C-alpha cells in the first residue's frame, strides 16, 4: 500500500511542471469527454498511468487512482488553479453521477449502500499479495484468539460439543465440557491409543474412549486417532495456523452439501454450448464428483460410515428441447451419492415452461427459494439440514444466501463471472443497459450474496483484485453507483478474508494428453474425421479444409460476443502468413441466426457468415456447430494436437476459461486472451501464450510466429505442450480444489460462530435491502408471454 496518499503527492507533481500540467488539464476539459477511461487518459498524459478514470465536471477533474490491486484513492483537481484535494469515494461517485444524472447527484437523500459499516471488528488482510488467501489468514487469526488461557479456547470446545450427525454426537460429548478437562483427558487418551498398533481399528478401543467422553470422528485406526488427538492438544496448548488448519480439515463437519445452479439448461448431456449453458455446468458436475470423492475419503479416515450426499439444485424446464431438464431427479454420472434436483419456476399462473435468459431470471428467485418447494424437498432428501450450501452465479448465490440464512447453515458462493466488468460503465450508465440486461437486479443480488457469504470461492487472483492494469471483478463492486437506484460507498472489500482462490481442474478421465495412445477414445476417430475433413456441408459443419497436411488452430466456445470467435476468424482472414501456415477450425453456435432465442448469439452467427464470405475462407476454415459430448470433444482436442496445431481462446474477457485447461490437459499448445483468468493460468512463452484480443494483428502475428518457429525447431511445439501439462499438474486439478473447498467449509463454519454478532448485523442490513429494494427491482423484469403450465399439472 502507498505510504503517502495521492492527495499528498499530487501537488508536488503538479508543481514540477506547472505549464505542462495546466495544458494537460485544459485538454481534459476541452475534449468535451465527461468520463475518461485509462485509454483516454493515456492519450492525454502518458506520465500519469496510475489514474484509472477521471470524471470531468468543470472546473474540476476528479480522479480515481488505483495504486495497487484493491487500493484506491480519489482526488479532485481544480483545472484553473491546479489545487488538489483528497475526496471520499462518495464524493467521487457524485462527480460521476453529475455527468449522467445531475438531479440524483445533488439529492442529499439519495440512497447509499455501506456494507463496510458492519465490518467494525472483522480483521482484514493488509497486503495486496495476500488477497485470496483467506483460509490461511483466518487460521492465523483463530490461532491468536484461541491461544493462551483455557477460557479463550471455549468457543472451540463449544464448537466440538455441537458437532453431530443427525443428532448423534461426534468427537466429544457433554462429559468433556471444560477446556482443562479436555486437555487432561486428551493426554491420557493419547497414551492409551499409542499402546495399540497403528492399524488397530477404532472399534477395538472405542469403548474406553467413550467412557472418557470421546465420540467417533477422531480417526479410523489407532494411528489416525493419535495424530488427531495430538493436533487437538497442540492447539489447546498453543495454537498455530498450520496445526489449526490440519485439525479443522480432519473434523467431521461436512456430510450433506447443497449446490445451487439455477439458470440455463443444467444437464449431463446435450446441453453444452446452449446459451447460458457453458463452463459453469461442467465446473459443477466435476466439482460434485471431486467433492464426493474427497468427502468419502475424509469420512472413512474419520472412522465413520455415513454416506455423503450432494444435491445440485437447478431449474426444471418443461420445454426441455430434448434435454433431461424436465426431469425432477437425476443421479450424477460417475458419482455414487450425488443427484440433480430440478424445481420449476412458478408465476401466478403456474409453472413457467420455457428457458429464460439469465438476465431475466430475477422475478422467480424468491419463490424458488422460499415458497417451500426447494426448501422442503432439500430437507426431505437430506433427512435434515445440509452442512454446507454453495451458490453459483448471481441467481444461485442469491438463493443460497436466502436459504443459508433461513436454515443457519455455512454458505460459500462462486461467481464464475460477475457481469459488471464485462460491460463498460454498466453501473453509471444503467439506464442504457437496464431494460435489456436488468443489471440493477443483478448487481444488487451480487452485492447481497457476496456480503452474506461466509466464504467466496474464486478461480483466480484477478477475479478478486485484478492485475496491475485491470481492476478485479469483485474489486469493481467496492464503490460504484447506479444513478436513480443507489450509490455504493462500500460494497465489498477485497481484503476481506472470506476470499479464497481454489481453481477448478478438468476431468482427467476425458482430458488427458494426446500421447497416451492406449487410453485414447479411438471409437470417435471416424466421426472426428468426418467432422473435420468431409468436404460436404451439412447442418453440423460448413466450410472445408483443402490442405489437410497443415496444422489446425482450433477454438470452441458459446457464441457470445465476448467469446470473440468472430474476432479470431477475422484475424485469420486478414493474416496471409497465418493462412498459409495453418487451417482454422471453430466449434460453436449453429448456422441459422433466425433460430436463436439469444440476443447476442444471433448477431454473432450472422457476422460469422459475413466474415467467411468477406475473406473467402472456405477451403481453409471449417465451422462446426456446438458440440455437446465431452469425451468426443476431448478426442477432438487431441486430434488437433496430432496435427501439431494449437488451441486459441480469443475472448474479449474471460473470467477463468475451462477450455484453456482442457486444451492444456490434452497437451495442445494454447494461445489465450490476456484479459482475465487465462493470463494467470499460463506463463507466457512457457506453458502457453497470451494474446491481446484488442490487438488482432499482433495476436495473429504471434500465432504465425509460433508455427514458423515450430517449422525451424522441431522440438519447440513439444516444449510448449509439456510446459502446459506441467502447469496443470502443479495448480489446476480437482483434487487440489476439493481439498481446499472442504477445508473452507470447516474453518469458515467455525469462523461464522466466532463472529456471530457482526454476521447478524449484516444479515439485518441484507434484509433491509432485500425486502424493499431487490423485490421491487425484480418485479420490474417482464415475465415472458408464453402460457405457463397450469399449477395443477405441474408436479
Ligand atoms: N463446450 C462444449 N461445446 C461447445 C462449447 C463449449 O462442450 O460447443 C464446453 C467446453 O468444453 C467447456 C465449456 O463448455 O467445458 C465452456 O467453459 P468455459 O469456461 O471455457 O466458458 P463459459 O462457457 O463458461 O463462459
Ligand atoms: C464462467 C465463465 O465465463 C468461464 O470463464 C469460467 O471458466 C466458467 O464460468 C467456470 O467457472
């Protein structure tokens, strides 16, 4: 963090070159621009690159300055006399509002949101570099708070006493109701357990432990029980963060997990690539399998024999378009104890039949969560309350918050992507966006859920606090304004220890290296051959590849504007060198724009046809419609690797980018956008390459240079392929993820009890916002015309 504020240092900086600065400020005003972004500022003053944004309200120019990820200062400069004054976030936001809605800016009673007001006692991280490492920080804080005298460890004792599974005590019972007592008995018990060979089953010495007040949960054999008891003794004597985290990772806290993922078509087959149904669905299904595996292992090691239960709760869509989204229950493939539960949306007229865009989903959510349907069904299937509720995306996170609060359960949230940063000025220019995207609902729901959550799971650091040059997705919710609705002076603090990075992986039973010949799904060979090289056009592919000896550059995504598949096609079309080196294969969307119900998809499809025509791409390019079979897709990545090709992910912005790690898992060298998660996934030039989606010429040159270099150095392609695989094993596997997330569930479960007062205060604030404000905004979102099913036939 900066030691001096911008307001302190700016006057000196201004004085140093008063003449130039005056001219510069005069230019800010002369341009007539009212809101200036980094790009505009750079054009005017190359030297003040720290400034992220400036609002021009003559004679003032107000700056938002970001000197480190998550650290902002605000100042206003008088362009006439160059006087500089520090201002609060609120004052800065008012400057911005002056540009878009003067009446609102001048309204003294405009509604303000200040979640920071409730963070009076919560400790905060101090270093930008520690952001996203909340678990570690919380373990440290707990160590310092629980240490020293026995009475300080009382919260931990109470927590252990409360642990149970469906009413059956775990770990300890009421006989051990004092810290000193527990400490003393632990010493005796550890000596007793040590007298047995390590692999002695728990039941052989259970009786004696029970007499002392111990219950099941310490371990499945003498060796494990002894280790856990030693950890407990160490913590009670003098806690330290490493033992604290290990001890909590062993506690039997999590048997039943509910995961909300509501929008889109949520299914296990034939859904991927549909609008709103992308990586999030892949993520959740893989996440469930990874969590279940980790939970089974933990439960076994705890010496328990209950079965974990995971329920993914989504929306039942009667018009399921050939998917299983109209089925209420579906077991999750390759899991033993996990299911999808689908609950329909209801309106006053009955069950809503059709898919609705994630942007229009808000009017249904409250009923969904509260109107007994979901809650009652979950409680019935779980035979009680879940131990952990995880939300996904805005809609799932809001419903997770409502239910977790109602049931008093630990809650984690996952954004996958926060929409706010995807659309420039989507907050302050709300009026331009709201009728189409309903961002007033979305940003309110996001704000509520991120404040209600006990912990937030993110895939990358940049998702929280961005990079040197770009603010993070969560960071953009720190202070913002939606004129006419409310002004957020403190929305979320990225230094809050609730933030944790746990990156997803890719299913390695499908996505494995192209070199593992024996494992390859050869049965897809003919279909893939047809898909890539059959010269006839049909409703699955158009265009053809005349020279099949060339490597292929490949991309696959939903057909959203932000995915920029048309951008990549244009770069390719324009770059003759690249066109002479490689073929292009695009997977995504379908070919008839009039059949798309999605606003952006239809426009992108049309544009793609135009580009193919404009650059005469047939012969060098194949466009394949969205593909839904992940095993076949994995073989497609590997077939592209066989051609010594590459994967290209050209998105204008990508929150994480599962296709990037799928390609890397298959050993396919990958070029991916430098805007968002992929920039963090790969080390440029070592495990893949970064490309700038806003500079197509430079990006296509980088790709062409790579293939040229591969021609000269036969080992180069393999080096990048292996670099990608190494990176995956080190950082991006589901095993690493599941372990981290279950540890979060356990530690933050305790943390919420520890901070119960503050949690309740925030919850009250949540309700105050939810009831009068969110409801009103949600009710403004139109409900589709199509006739819903009458209630009577819905169940
Ligand atoms: N996908 C697919 N078929 C398609 C397009 C995408 O199976 O036609 C899959 C892809 O393999 C990946 C996911 O959908 O697993 C997309 O995830 P990503 O994180 O890349 O992007 P998102 O769609 O979530 O924005
Ligand atoms: C949503 C996105 O936009 C992608 O970037 C992610 O990879 C996906 O969700 C899974 O988290």
